């Protein structure tokens, strides 16, 4: 993920305790396998980027029940099955639902014949600590006021009276400032249950939970949202059982990672669970791009949310600048210290990606009024590229942080050691990344196409001219003829940073790479120091800084490999490109099988000849948005699917791996059209093209 969290210059998420994660929208809960939230851990219930429950421990007769299993068929709901202390006949089941708050139903079953009387106690505490503080192992905010009245336990932050928690329960518990206690009698072969509800207050407003007391889980708002999403999106199927399972998991995970923008009601995709359940510029934009075959509305919602938070002024604390697209939105009590405010703008690539996605959304059928409304934001983003992104007027976009707490590196590989020379020396800022120039090139061409569509031929010509000049300058400055790849970056002295990484594959994806260079690059990426057998390494194993267990210097990120595959298939005429694309695609799908069909954020970059299945990365988010969406980009690229709704064309040039069997897209909505696409190998069919539309690329 491109984690922008405190300390921001670290880039990489902090290790988390082994946990069961339940989440819906921006709320999430981390607990141990008994369902407990223990003080002093990173566990808790988090709402509004603050921990509203720091203790939630269930005890039977003062002792901890023994966990037997956890069942979590849905991202937002789980069942914790426990047995009582040795010698008794009691089974405890904790059924938990997280949706803007938390509901837990505790059932005590007596498996024996004799009645049992016992005390059940739930210890409760809140520290209202900022999410950053919890993740980094720092102390939470001091001072919590606890009161009991009206059948509720209320906890309020002494540092911020607008943050609070209220807990209520059935079963007539005895309330204390730190616990709820029941004295229960369970008949032989009988049961007893109570329902406990925790509701959070943020900014002085009680957040309505997405569930009703006593109602089934499938009636919760989270369940209804997911069901509605799955019934509305394109059905993507495959003959390969492995690919089919991955695509089903993709559909579910993208559904549960969504959150509605309160300003527009449109959905955007949060970056990943557990720590990144918020709007991230780069992550949300790339995820929305990859998810276009499923649902256009994610792209529209993401663009609208980011346009609403686009930079308006210059603020070195948050790195906000006019026209700059947001990196990260946070609402926690510690945001000012960690980020300089609740919005942080330290990303160099979100602005061109915004313009790229707007152009792509137009091709996929976004309405004229929607796109027209977003054009000023796209133009402001391009102005930022010219005014602030190109710091020295050399035509390339560079970055250098403006605040000590900001990210040292501001591309998608944003860990502090992510940009280094082949000999391991770190690059000095300002840094112009290879892939960022590729994104700017694509953004200019996208804006040119939009200018043509909206009657501005002068702007269209100017954008195309700038794109052509950038492509020529990129070839001259970044290509390393003696190495056979593009430089990772130009450093502060304009020296090519010569490490071989996955970044140049993004140049294939956007089309900035010259054909003469592409052939050599494909040959180089095909070698075993880059191809692990489970995807493309972020850095060649021949580089001095290579570490297969690092965040960005040798690990494998599924979204990165998917972008490489899309780039390779864009250059399908280059020898070896299709073969490598198929090999990388197969590797990623096979890797997913080792993670229960759910691709994680990243995994370690060992070769499959060393470890099979892949070695998990210890702090990887799962589910994570662009990892979840990566299989969709693999499928789209293999189909050669390029719709252009305004022109009434659908490009389809299948180059599917034989192992995938037949791939189908059913109910694909493109403007007013609803299509069915079927393909296998290099043959494909489109059913449902409206009159006047035509297929291209056949």
C-alpha cells in the first residue's frame, strides 16, 4: 500500500499482533482468536480513525474461556467458539457484527444434564487513541470519563468531549464503570444469551450503527450493500477453477472495501484492511481503474471524492498545493501531529493518475455531465504538474518532501529505502521517477481526447504536443542502452538511478516506451532475477539493495505485476512479451491459491524454486484494494478489452493463457449497452452490441 502513516517517512506499516479482523466501511475491529480485545495490544474497535474500544474481555467465573475456532464467512461478521474452563460443560459462542459500531451476541450453552449457575463478566475500556498511535505502539490519549445510567455504560474522552462510546446490553447486566456482569443460570442442555451493542460518538455526533438489535446479520447495512453490489456488477467467470475462485474473492473484497463519500453518496474503495480503511489517492485511483470491467461507479465516486479534497492552497505541513490530488484522508485525534492535518498530500503520482482515470472513465461510459463537472479538477491537476510537480522546468515531475514528518519517497514505492542505485547507494532528492513520467504522458493524451470530445481542439493539440515532447525527452534521459532498461529515476543531480526494478514496466503500460527499447526491456524482465515464478519482483535480485523480505526492494506486489502484464500485452508485437505476460499471470494466480484465493498486498520475493507456495510478508494488508483488483486487470489485458463508448466501439483482441479456459463477462454495462463477452485463446465474441456500434481489434 503505499502507507502514509506515522511516522510518515517509514512508508511501511508497523507489525500487527496476530488478529481476527472484521470490518465494514471505515470501521474495523481487531481481536484475538477468542474475540477478546486486550489492553496493551494493537487490537480494538476503530471508528473515525480512533480506537473506541481498547478492552473487551469476556470471563466466565473470572477465568478466560478456551478458544476452539473462529468462523468468519463475511468480512464484517464472525463467530468465536469457546469452551468454559476445564471441568465444566459450557460452550460459549460470540457472534460479532461490525458496521459503523459493533454488536455481539454471547450465547452460553450447557452441554451437560445438570443446571449450571455462573458469573459472566465483560470488561470494557476505551482510550480513544489515534489509529497512528496504536499502529506504532505509542500510548493513547490520557483520561477517560466513565459513567453508568439509563442501562448504559458511557465512556467519554477527557481530551476531546466529542469522542465517546456507549455500551448497552440485554439480560439485565450489572453495570460498572469498567464492566458489565451477568449472574446467569443455564438449565441442562439449555442455553442463555445476551446482546451487547457498542456505539461510537465522533465529532459530537453518535454514529448510527448499520444494524438493528435482534435482527439477522444478512439484514445489516453491510450485508445489504454487498448483496446489492454483487447483483449489479459484471459477472466475470473463467473455466479455470483457480482463476474463477480468485475472481469471486475479488468481487467480494472490492464490495466490502467500499465506503460512501458523505458529500456525494457515491462509493470509493478504501485502500485496505485493517489500517487503511480510508481514501488514498493513488490506491483508490488505481483500484478504480482496474475495477472498470466490474463497475464504472467506483471510478466516478473516486474521482468525485478526490476532486472535492483537491489541494486549494499551499501548506508545507500537509504538502498541500493548488491542484494537487490527495494522498491520504484521516479523521483521528492525532492527525495534526502525524500528518500536519487530516489531509496529507505527499504523493507525486496521484495527480496524473486522476487525469488518466477521468479519460478512461469517459471511454467506459461515464456521463457527459459527470465528466464535464470533473474537467476543472483535471485541469487543476495538470496545472499542478506544470507548476509544482516540475520543480526545475526540465519537463519531468519530481518530488521532495516539504516537512520533516512527510514521506521521504512519494511514489508508490514510498518506503524510505525504495529508491537506490544498482550499487545500493540511496538516491538524493529531488527525484523524478520513471513511472511518474509515464503517467504524465498518459494523462496528457487522456486530456487531449477529452478536449476533442468537448470541443476544444486547441487544447487537444497542445496536450498531444506536450506528450510527444515528454516521450522523446523520457527516452533520452531514462534509457540505459548499456543495461537494457529504463532508469528507476533521475536523482537530484539528474543522474540516472540505474537499479533494475519493476517500475519501467509501468512505462509499457502507459505506452511511453519506444518500441526499440521495449524489446530489450521485455528480454530483461523475463530473466529469473526479476521473474520469481509467482510474479515480478519489485527489484532485481542482482541489485545490491535487493531483499526478498523488504517492502519494496525485492518483494512481489500483485497490482504491480498486473500493471506489468497489461504493459506487456500492450506491446504484444514485441518478441517474448505475450509469453512473459502469460507466465507472470499464471504465477500470480497460482500464488493466490496459497492465500485462500485472496491476493494479499504483497508477498516475499523468493523464487518458487526456493519456496512454494510464496512466503507471506509479515505486515501485508489483506484484503487490500489494488491487490483485490489486480486479477481484473489481468483479465482485461488478456482480453485486449478497450471500449470507447463515445465512439461506439469495443476493442477485443484476446490473448488468453490456455490454462484459463473460457473467460466470460456477463452483464457488462457500457453506457446504454449491456454486453456479454466470451473468449478463449485468441478467439472472442461480443453479444449485445447496439445498432451502430462495432467491434475493433478483431
